[in-house]
C-alpha cells in the first residue's frame, strides 16, 4: 500500500468492515493470537515542556503535581511483575528532577529482582542519559512522534521540532532499544494527508511499536474547546498501520478506551491491536495524571476480560519486538 492508497482508505468509511478484517488477518498471520500486557507506572506528572494539547504542560497551574519516590516505583514494579505482567512501563512528564543516575538506579534495582522487560517513556533527554539507562538494563523506549507534519509539530510543541524528535528516536534505535513511535488522531490542525504521513512514517522508521490514540481535549489547555478525534478514524488508522507495518506491536490505547468506555478496547483488538497497557499507578497519583479529561483507568482485570471476549490469549512472556533485528538478539521473542 502506498501513501495514496492509505489516504484513500482513511477517507472511505463505508468499507470499514473489509479494512478491519484485513487488519485482523494480518495481525493473526504476523503476530498470532497473543495479546501482550504492559504494566504502566505514571510516576511523575511534572513536565518542563509546554505541549498545547497536554494537561501536564508546564503552564498548567491548575494541576496538582506529584512525584513518586524511587523506592516506591521499584516496589510497585516488582508487584506488577509478580502478577505475571512481564513488561514494566515507567512513564512521566519530561521531569529532570529524576537525574540520569536516579533513573539508572531504579532500572538496576528492578532488573536485579525480576526478569521483566523495562520500557521507558520519559520524553526528551540528552543522549548520554539514554545510553546510561540502556546499559543499566532498559529494553525499550516509547516516544511518540505525535504528528508527521513538521509545521504542525512546531505549533503544538513550543520550541521543539520534528527533526529533533525523529533524530532522538533513531539514536535510541541505534543504542539497541526497541522503539515506539506513534501519533494523535484528530489533533487540531491535522488533515487526512497528515494522518497518512503518520502511518507512512511509522513504517519508514521500522518502529517496533506504535501508540495511536484520538485527541481528547483537556480543560486547562489552550486546546480545551477543540473537538475530540474521531473513534472510527482512529480505528481505521490502527488497521492501516497493521496492514502496512505488519509485525509491529500495536496497543489498544487508553485514549481509545476513554472515547468508548464499553467497546473501545475490543474494537481496537479487532482492528489490528495486539497489546493492552493496564495502569498500576496508585489512584492517589493517577487521578492527577490528567493528560486529557476523564482518562479511563484500564485495570488488569479489565484487560484480561476484553482479551477473553475477543477470543484471544494473554501473552505470558515479555512480548519483545517481532522485528528481525531484535529477533536475533532475543530468540525467545
Ligand atoms: N489527547 C490525546 N492524547 C494525548 N497525549 C497527550 N495529551 C493528549 C490529549 N489531549 C498523548 C501524547 C503523548 C502520550 C503520553 O499521550 O501522544 O505522547
């Protein structure tokens, strides 16, 4: 499928059935029936960036900020692994209070006590931080490209550029991280051509994972009055990524679950998704991690129930990348 075809399918809503079926077949052929679980810890909502869409943005004075102490993060990670979830995702705003060494020691401590994979999602940092964390045992890095349109990127992310973002992603890949890109569907200012570029870029990057979710307004941001992204369009984008990028890991994201609390996750699993990311952040913290309004809390039980409903299996191993450069490194993947 080339860019024009992707665009054509993005525009065509009357053939959703065909598209989702093709995506589901591709998922089955290239990824199998396992749905991998990734346990998220949102350990800090402090952020030095000012992204227009995000409730954690620096200029949001309404949000109550928190930081989890390193020992609490480690203890929670071990608890998640004991529940059989073999990937721990450490996520936060871009928060430099946690120094390079602090994060490295969190990673070392978790790795000493469990064989779970560690995914970092800590935003933009100097390359020596990334290298150090990789040496400490981090396996994966999630950093969405957010939008493939460079002008829109600059409008949404004051002082930042898409080139910078992409060069960090490629540096992470060179360090041996499994990388996760991804974008927001229906972010104000985006058109369908931009969205087709997002799908194309994910393929070109040969990303191991891609997180795709609809835009959802957050009341204390400059985009508070903009309409949310369209769920159906998000599912079409998901299906098209599955069809074009084949063996990529694709989560049924929290934003999809937020737009349709009853059916969102199930619909995503049927449109090509093969990962769910339950949130283990203690509620006293997670209620403050409002990147957008009314964020759904995906629990482990909820994830297992929807996997059962979709007639799929819960992955019991780490669910490493299915891309061959990692397959060589992790023959068990
Ligand atoms: N709507 C949808 N997604 C958002 N994110 C941040 N704010 C929003 C929003 N208002 C996404 C970004 C970020 C991820 C953690 O959450 O893509 O990378």
